[in-house]
């Protein structure tokens, strides 16, 4: 990447519970960067192009913010004056599309007054320093974050735009699809637990194919969508240069019995230019003896209302693990399900339980339980 002398502060928003894993991804993909991990995210100080380029590289985060100001502030007149002095023309072409506020342990806490003060300050700034017409033509806004903590205001701009889990690869969803960044996290966690090279990835109950697509694209740049930072005026005549990665040569196998899932699976994997095998079969039925041995089996089973009791759910998830073993005895099995029903999952014979991941999927607290095959 092109280096810049000026350093900027970036904050990478991470799904709670996945901070350590996201830090591992960042360290692997950007070994020269220094960073600090905290609950909910990662702080980085780096040059502008490197920080913005993380949108292309990282697969676990939700969003990447650039912090453009931080100051002590206990009243609205001072907030107005501080906001008016920020050089907004570097980052905003027209006007912000939205303003997000939060406040803890601060005298400024009324979100409506904060937003009104920001709007007034931004208008006052633009009155004295109107944006150049060539940037106004883009008609591209952005999202501004104002965070107050202990009477300190931190001003940030969302460089990503839409959440980063929206890759631009999938054209269709199935029922209860897992978010792409969470699917990436599950794959990466398993990848770091095995010394065996990944050859075959099996995804029973495959749905829209999210887990397989994310596994294949984990190391490929996310260049199938637009990011808000591309409209930043400060980027004029600057380019982000990234190494182009090739897709790995994994054998990808999905299984499902739903016609809706099959349609979404085939559309999505085709759009992602992946050669995936689809099996229309019952995961709990006898297995063809010619089925290849998976390196990794990832299971995202349904955990909706049809399973009424805790015992029914625990029994079902244990059944999923047993069936996964029948389908080729994989090197690693991973299953994600609600925390309350999967903590007491049986450890299958000849496997050891690895440390679980705990996070939220669609607002539901879930655990990812991985099991590693013990080689004899």
C-alpha cells in the first residue's frame, strides 16, 4: 500500500465475543500494524490509505470508522464551536446521511440536542467553506458518529457504509442465513485449530451457501461492493493498491433438502464463481461410502420454534454431531446453536472439545462448539 506521513486513528467495530479472533485476523493479514484490542473493537493508528484499505481485507468486522476529532466538552456552545472547526470537506461531499450519538457519564446526553447542534455547526462550517462543485456532484453522504464518554466527545465517520457482512456476493438468502462476517469467523477459528491443510469443506444444512462462500473468500479482497470512503474528497488522486488473491482450491460440498435453499445455494455459489457440489439428501440418512472425508464440517442447524423443549434441542444438536461423524469423520466439526442448549453437548468419541466461541447471531446468544479429531 502507498504510505502517507500523516497518521489517522481508526476504530474497527467487532461483533462482541469475536474481538480476539478479529485481532488474529488483523495481525495475520497486516503484520506491520500496531493495534489495541478492547471490548467491541480494535484501535489502530496508521496512514489513511492503509486504514481505509482494511475494508477490503478484513472479513470479521462490522464496520471501520475513522476518528477525526476528540475533545473535552461539557456544554452545547462549546460542542458547536468544536464541531464547526473540523475540516469536514476532507471527508463529506454533500451532507451527512445520518448521525449516530451515544453518551455515558457525560453532561451532554440529549441525542436530539446533539444532532441539532451538529447540524447547525455543519451548516456554519459550510457557509464559511463551501464544498467544491466537483465533489458536490457525487451526491454521496456518509454516517457520522458522535460518542460522549466522561465528558469527552469523539467524532468519527463510517468509512464502510453498509455493514461489512454485505459482501456483494450473495444474490439470494434462505431462511435464517448466518451473517457473512460470523460465518467467516467460524471458518477462521477452525482454520487456526488444525495443522492439517484444508482440502474438503462440508456444510450440511447449507441453506444459501454462506459458510462455504465465506470459507473460500476469506483471503480474497472484498472488492465486490462499494464503500463510503470512496467518495471522500481527501482521496482525490490517491489509490489503494492491494495484492489480488486467488481463490483456494477447496472441495466445497453443501447438503440440504429444501428447494428454496437449493435455489439460493446454486444462485449464490454461481455468482461467487465457485465450483460447489450440492447434495439433495437427508443429513440423518445412511451415507454413501464414496463420500470424501471432510477436513472441516461446519453446521448451522435450525433452532427455531419446532423444537419445543431444551431436551429436544440438546438431543437434536447431539444428533447433528453424530451424523457429521458418519459423513466422513471430519478432522474438525463445528456447530453453532443457542448457548443455553449447546453448553452440555456430548463430546463425541475420538474427538476433543476445543474452546467455544460465544457471540450473538441475529440478537440470539449463541455458542460455536468445535471438536477436533484425535489422531491415533
